[in-house]
């Protein structure tokens, strides 16, 4: 249901295009790591992945599970709450490992947070946290980078601007582009693996930015 809703919302709020490197379809049990720029980009990325035949398990802030209706849907579909800064933070990686072992793809945001910026422009991904590298090393799962651009045109800035952006997006129809890169081979060392993943997502984001101008 979440993927279907995301697809509908993406059509309403903007004009989305999707590309992928010629590396074959996305295999089950893959970790998908994306850049995070806006409250709107999970909708954009999930809709793009559905277009490519994937309905991922999403790792997201635990507060979303407290939202009426949405929280129940997230729980029913096996999405993973991330409780950052608490003693339960590690539970998210354990749940992600279980989903991967069951053949589900898992979508993770390497940065772990949305950048604090007021403008709607594009910027390269912030430094990544180590969770992605730890998950990949523990599970041996393949990793594919995902770059998205344009989501900040739907929603960004102060809370008032974010609300205004969402309300006006159906009339503005901003362009968004999502690009899925080729599978990565990550080094064993966590810091090196994190750097390789960050570089690959940055490259995918640059391709997505170029896609906005095509």
C-alpha cells in the first residue's frame, strides 16, 4: 500500500523521470542507499523504485509510526522504525538484516537526516553515518546507490514554506529525477566502505541533477 500511495502522490506533486545504470534488475535482498534532502523525497524514491519493480522496506524516523493511519500501514508492511539516539537504535539494523534475509530490498538514507537549509536548491549529499556499511558487512547484501534531485522543489525550508510547497506543487508540477547506480563492492573497513558508498550516491545524485535539465 505504501508504494502505491507513493506512486499516486508522486504523480500529483510533480513530473518524475527515472533512470538506472545498465546493471540488470534490482535483485531481492539488496540494500538501496539514497540521498536525503526533503520530507518529500521518500515518496519520490519509493515511487521510482516501484516503477523499476521494487517495493522496498524503508528505514525511517520512528516518529512516523505515531502518525494516525500512516503508522499502522508502516507497521503492517514491515517498514523499520529508526530510534536514533536511544538504547534501541541498533534494533533497526537487526530488523533490516532480517528483511534482507527474507529477500526484501531495504531503503536506507546514508545521511540519516535532512540538511538544515532554507532554499530549494540542490546540494551534494552530507557525510554518511556508518549504519549502511555495518549492515552491508554483517549481511553481505549487495548495495546499490540511489540519487534523487528535485524533491526540494516540492517541499523544503521552514515549516511554513514546506506546507506551502506541498499545497502548490500540484499546480507547479516540479520536475524530479531518480537515478539508480550500479551495484557496489564495499571494502571491509567501515570508514572506507562509508566513503565509497557516499561517493557512489553523490555520483548518482549528479546524474539525477543532469536528468532534471534534460
